[in-house]
C-alpha cells in the first residue's frame, strides 16, 4: 500500500495533495510539507507484530527454563542412584566378610534387655508358729522390712484370754477378749523395719488355738 502525503495550508488549514503548489480552497501558495502520517491499519499491524514477538520470547524462555530443570533433576537423580549403589555394595561386602562383627552386635543386643530387668519384691514368709493353751516362747527375727500376722481362738467363759507378740525394738501387736466379748477368732498385724536382728516374745493365755507368722519384704 502506497503512502499518501498531504500539504496543509498555513492560511486556511485545508489539506491539499502533496503535489499541489497552491491551496485549492484559498489559493495561497503552499511552501511547507507536513510530516507524513502513518495509516491506522499499518500502526495496528506493527503493534500485533511486537506482541507476537514478546509472546515468542516468553515461550522460548519458558522452554529453556524447563529444559534446564529437567537436566538438573536427572543429574541429581543419577547422583542418588550412584550413592545407593555404593551403599549397597558396601553392605554386600560387609555381609560377605563381616560375620564376626554382626554376630558380636547381635550378641550385645540380646544382652541389653537382661541388664534392664527390674527385680520385683514381695512379702516372703520367714517363719510360722502356732500352738494352744497358755504359755510363751521367744524367737529371733532377722533384719529387714518385717510384717507380723497373728490370730487366736479363745477358750470359752474366760475374761483374760489373749495373744500378744512383742519385739525387743518395741514393735508389738495382739488380740484379747473381755468377759462380755463374743467367743470368736480375732486377728491382728503390724509392720516394722530394722537394720539388725530382733527378738520377739509370743505370749498366749487360755487359747484353743493360735498362730503367728513373720514375713520379710524381699
């Protein structure tokens, strides 16, 4: 498409053909040429071309970035595969020639739980004594945390029936019946802790049967 140039009249402003020497409207001589005007369609075409070039540049940049990312990812993955392969080879080598070391490690692991076992303690009987009637007897009780359990059944119609257990350290317990008490079995218990052996006296009077048992927490 050829470009159209115009000559604008300085006197009346009428736009004349660029080849005209005088204004067609007012007749004034035309001595200056105006700047050529670019048609609107040609200007729009230039804009479209510029936009298309920008889009192509963006697409090209995105493609290059994606290609660079894939190359870097493949490089890292190959390095990881190489490390895994080396580690596997080392494990295979250790499996082939390190049986003694593994055996020692397994043995050590098996021994660990036994060192962590906590011993449980409970009351263990260390002596039991029983009898009937009236009387007393002395016994020796070892040191430690001690519990004493006792029980007795009285002869009927007596007001002084009893069973007492008394230790040299002052620990004691017992049962008795008054003249108006029911004739029945009665029981008692007590605990103490001693760092040395203790001597206990069992005193019983007018009983059908009695029993004293000593326990140690161990």
